[in-house]
């Protein structure tokens, strides 16, 4: 019986087979269990001979089953590990990735170009006070220029104004309509000489193919002694040549009006036509092209300098303001401003901004 059971255990190929053998041998009705039961009816002499043999048999079978079971379990585990193996060296599919947005990219380019000219980057809040956005820039309450700005006013500002309690210098009452309030904050915050650009978001209640309610501007401000319109023109020409990466940039200064500059000039750049597309560069008049307005600028108004606590007899300067989205459109040939804010990766790809 011993030999029969042990070779059956040895031959068992599965854990189920082992269990069947265990029940047959050691279960309640098992053959070894039956043998153990016969011992009760034996004479003491007989039990002394048979007892160790029966117990030995039970122990040998129990051990053999445990050993075989352990071996089968080890095999099963090895098989499972082999089947679930992950090949870490297999290449994965690339996840589509976006890139830095064209507007952010242009902002970085601006900061770089102007850093080479000695300009630092300044910032100001997008929620502004009436005073910083308008009054200090020589746009008093009654000024018609306020109507031109399509300002988003905040309810708390309107409420304070209606109650006659608005302190226009400290109540943040509107979304800035241009980056020019950063001129004011900079002049109030640091001593001249000043050379800064201020890129950032601006807001006007306006929307079509070339206007979005939120857009981006960059402001420029230089305050020093003996600053002239010549410095303004050279700075903008140098900037535009670097930005459009062309030496044949031609500027046209067109007399204009801004309350905070005097004199004021709109800056146009010449463009020519190539394959039905406008290309910045060349003289708009001489080569059958035209002019595109890119910047507003002028000499900082003495009243603005005085509003910031500086003596206009001692300090002069120039300022300019420019739509960043518009610059990006001109440089990269995009034609609908609204697409800038759709977050569509196909659009980025089309203009070479995503792989
Ligand atoms: N702030 C003006 C605008 O938004 C631009 C400007 C800035 C003009 C600085 C002159 C000087 O239209």
C-alpha cells in the first residue's frame, strides 16, 4: 500500500490530483485512516508491532503530499510569472504633445530682443483701478477716449461709483484696457532712468476676426534725460528688424493722437506681396506693397510724468504699445485671431507649432 500511494503522489500532475489522493488516503474514509481505526481492536502485542508501521505510513504519505504540492505550486507560480512577463524594452506609442503657444513664444522673443537693448520686463495687475488705467494717463472721467476703450467694468467698482465712495486710486474697478497702466506703476515704483517692456493680457468688449475680448499687448517705456523721437524711432526699427528677422524693414511714422503721448505717432511697417501673401519688409510704396499699422507710440505726455511725481522739466521719455497677437499673426501668416484661443492642436500643427 505504501509503495502504491507514494508512487501515485509522485505521478500527480496537478494540485487537483494531489487533493484527490489526499482524500483517498488521509480523508475520513481514507485507506490510511481506515488502517488507523483498526488499531483500536488490536491486542497490545499486535498494536506494538503494527502501530509504528501504520503511523510511519501516515507520516510518509503526508510528507510526500506536502512535498509534491509545494513542487506543483512552485511550477504554477513560475508559469504564471513567465506568462505575465512585461517586456520593458518594447517601444511605446508616442503620445501627441502640444508646444508653447505662439503668443507665449512671441512674448519670449520680445523679452529677449528688448533685453539686448537694455530693457527689463515689468508687470501689473489685470484688474486695475480707474486712476491707473485712465486718469493718470491723462484720460479724465469726461474724456471721449474712455468711450473708445469698450471697458469691462466690475460690479463692485460701479456700485462704489454710484454710491459716490469710489476712490479711483485704490478701488480695483475694471479689467485693464491696455498695458499702459504699467507705465504708471513703473514710474511710481522706481526712479528713472527707466527702460522696461510690459507684456500681458488686456481686455475690451469687442469680438470679430481681428478682435477678441481678451488679447495681448506689450508696452514699452523709456524715461531718462534728453530722450527724443529719434530714440523712439531707432528703438522700434531695431526691434522690428530683429522680430521679423529682416534688414529691409521700413517704418512710417503717421501723426496720431493718444491722450498720454505728445506728439503721438502710429507706426506702420511696409509689406510686399509674395505668392498672394503679405510679407513684412520693403517699402510699401516703392514695391507695389502697402503699409500695416503695428504700433501706437509717442513722447510721454508731461502731465503723465507729473502724475507719477516726476518733474517733466527734468525727465522725458517715449512709450509705445503693440498688439502681441497681431505681431504673431503678421510673423506667422495666421489670419483669424480667434483661433489663438481655441486650443486646437490641428491649428498649431498647421502653423508649425506642434510636431
Ligand atoms: N495704449 C495704447 C492702445 O492701447 C497704445 C499706446 C501705448 C500708444 C503707449 C502710445 C503709447 O491703443
